C-alpha cells in the first residue's frame, strides 16, 4: 500500500513538472511574440491576431480596434498575425505597405526579446546562485618525483594562463592548455572559501582568495577502484562542478559570454549533424523533447535548474529564429532585404509558398526528432 501511494505521488509529481515545463515553454513563446506585437504597435502596423498555441481556438477576445487575442488548443507555439503579411499591400497599415527597415525591426523584435530575456535570467542565476566553475576534487601523484604540484584539493579553477574558464565548453580547460603542453601553466584558483549547500544541491562558494600558481603539463598516475594504474598527460587533477557567486556587473558580463557560448555550441552541433560527428538522437529535438528536458531540469535542479534552463532555452529560441530558414524570422528578414536592395520584392505568392513548405518541413522534422528522443525522454525521470 505504501509502495502504491509512493508511486502515485511520484506520478503526480512528474505530471506537475511536465505541466510547469509546458508553462515555461509557453512563456518563452509569449515573450517572443510579444516582441513582434510591441514593436509592430509602436510602428503603426495593423495586427489581426495575437495567439498562444496552434489549432482550434479555445478562448477568443476581440478588442474594439479589431485585434483578436486567442488561446489555441495545441500549446506548442504561437503567432502574431499582421495584416497583409503574404500579399501585396492593399490598405494602410498592412505589413508590406511599411518601409523595409520597419518590417525588419518587427521581424527581429521577437529574437531581441528572447535575447534580452536570456541575458536577464542568466544574470540573475550567476549573481544569486553562482557561476559554475571546476573544483579540484582529487590530485593524482606525478610519475616523476621532481614534478611540482601546486594545485590542491578544493581549489576552484578561475583562470588558466590569464583566460577565464567558462561553463558550457566543458570548462574549456583542454582548449586553454592545448598550446601549452610543453610549457609552464599559470593557473588562478580560489582558495580559503567557505561553502554551503543550496536547496538544489549545488555547492556555493563564498569569499576566498584568488591565488595564481604555476604548474606543468606532465605525466600523472591514476589508480582505479580495482587497483589498475594508468598514466596520462595533464595537470594531475580530477574536477567537479561548483558554483562561485559573482557580483551583479560581472554576472551581467558573464551572461553575454554565456550567450556567445550557446551560439558557438549550437553551430558546432549543426555542423556536427552534417558531418556525422553528432548524432541526431539526443542532440536536437522538437517541443516534446524541450518540455521533457525542462521538466527534468526542474525536477533535478529546483528553481536554479528552472532559471538556468529558461535562460538556455531563451538563447536557443533567439538563435534558431534568426537563422535564414524558410518560415523563420531570419528568412523573412532575408526576403525583406532583397526587396530593399533591388527595390522589388520576390513575388508574394512565391515567398508564401516557400514559407508554407518550410513550416511543413519544420514541423515534420520536429516530430521525427521527438520520436527519436522518446527513449532518452523516458530515462530523464
């Protein structure tokens, strides 16, 4: 009986996390579409409908100015429909009656709102919960006794050769060491801090002194649990994640670095998909995968995990929508630029067909990605 009660409780908890993740996804979409709406209103564009979700409407509210606000039954997207988007201008206020630069501003507004959201959220995360850095958990013995080991267990690695260690690139220690394998390495660490554990289980370092030491890229011995000894070349340390609290302005700066890392990581992933170095399974996904990852992050990381994933997903949404792919904002910007440069638009019907086909292909790909990730999603809980 107790086991059944625990199982039911676990199921309801999981459902709660999934619903919260769905709400989070819709918030990100709402922010994106609000960007289009706000800038469009400011520039006197005529707006037919602002919708959260796709499919049949379950709630509609029409304003006196003719604008329709709706909530639709498929909560996996949204749109801000401008008058005359896919046809030549007929009335004043139609989308294509506006100057190209105004249209570009409106098209980029959603991306901009997502970008600003990512910056704000990650600044809050880094200032409140801390920036993730590698902490030395173990120091291995060098092969040669003459090798000087200055790194200590508990050191938090802050810089290597004057360059900051960042989160997304696997602490990018290897890349920072790549050019210095045969030279002395200068490492800045944080020592003498006190630590506490947050409700989400992350170690938060407080205080501490930044100490710059010199070490070498040398041969070290690693002993496995079964007693097997291996020799490897490196700094002779094992690391794990910890969080180091930073001030507001530094957190703001790091949030821009975080966004730049997401851009690099995303393009590396896309490049890897084309070259075969990255598998589609687990690397990319549709809205169902996004909800699964969000709900898992909330379940395992608490409010910090929720904020971190909100910032990460906002950054991803901004980057993906700026890509010049049919049906996305980036593609519409390209068509507007062509019109601006050549003083003549691509035939509206042709552009509309391109975007429609692109949208169908995009939906089809997301469905395939979600199906491929079903096994990964089931293992998240």
